[in-house]
């Protein structure tokens, strides 16, 4: 298959556009997931709140969760 310069340029441009769109979608997914705390932090905060509740509670039981989110 023999391509002239125009055809090759068109194919390269299309491929770059597709790759840029993919990279933009990946960046949006990464940004959206970065806002959520890690599962282990959420589980840790849950266990702390549960333990505090089982012991009778305190004034502000989710202090650890706020530190994990900071």
C-alpha cells in the first residue's frame, strides 16, 4: 500500500486526535477518582465510628474521618 503525503498526514492527524481524546478521558477519570478517599481510609473511619458508638459515644465521633479527608 502506497500513501501520498496528504493521506499519510490525514491518518496521522486522526490518530493523534483519537489519542488526545483518550488521554483527556483518562485524565477526567483520574481526577474524579482522586477526590474520593481510599477504601482503607473509609473503612478505618467506619471502624473508629463503630467502636466509639459501641463504647457509648463521644461529642464528635468522626474526627478521624475528617483528618483522613484533609
